[in-house]
């Protein structure tokens, strides 16, 4: 009897722990468009000195795509744009090009790392917008967040703070 109960609990836990599924009729197929007006931060630490540091828009794109997949979105592609945010028309054109239901535009507008070393905090401004292929803005949000990390690596690595801000922004998308 206990074995049957244990087996049932394990099977239910496995079934519930699967990939998130988008609700019926909700946008599910997206293309991620990433931009950043923030310059590449100076490398910190031995690894960054040897290999160089990443561009912030690359981090935003990678983490945005991963956060969207976690929420059940099907990410059809990732586009990086140089400079400022793409226009609504450009985002809609990318959604049409990828045959996506929407383009998710993530733009890093500020990255203040002055408190990273002493306090483990960063000030981040991130714009998030979801645009349909017809040019209609489905969601738009400018968010300013203060991220805080306690781990040693987070105090020396700005990417963990950007990752946290992107995850928070993606959670607020419909």
C-alpha cells in the first residue's frame, strides 16, 4: 500500500514538474529582440581580463530567451540590434519574418555598477515591449530595478544582476 502511494506521489510530482504551458489563445511563439544603449562594462577579474567581457545586449538576449522558454513561450529566434531600441514597425517586421505571434523587445537603458563591489547591488533600467506582427503593442513596461546578490561571484560579475532584472521583466509580460 505504501509503495502504491509513494509511486502515485512520484508520478504526480513528475507530471507537475514539466515545462510550463501557455494558456489557450495566449501568445506563445515569439522572437526576442535585444538592444542596449549601455556600453560594455570594463572587465573585472582574471577570467574577464583574459577572455574579455560580454556585450550587455548579448546577455539580455540570452537571458531573455531562457526566461521566456521557462514561462512556456516558444522562442523562434533571437535578434540583436545595435544602439537604441528598434521601432514598433521594425519589431513587427521581425515578428512577421519569423512567423511569430509577437516580438519581445528587451532594451537595457541603464546599468549602474557603482554599488556592486561594496554592497552587491546594481541599478538597472530595462524596457520590455511585446509587439504583434500587425504592429499593435501588446504590452509595454519600463522598469527600474535594484538587484542584490549575496554570492561572491555576483559581487564581481554584472551579468548576474542583468539576468535577475531580465527575469523580473519577463515575468510581467502577458
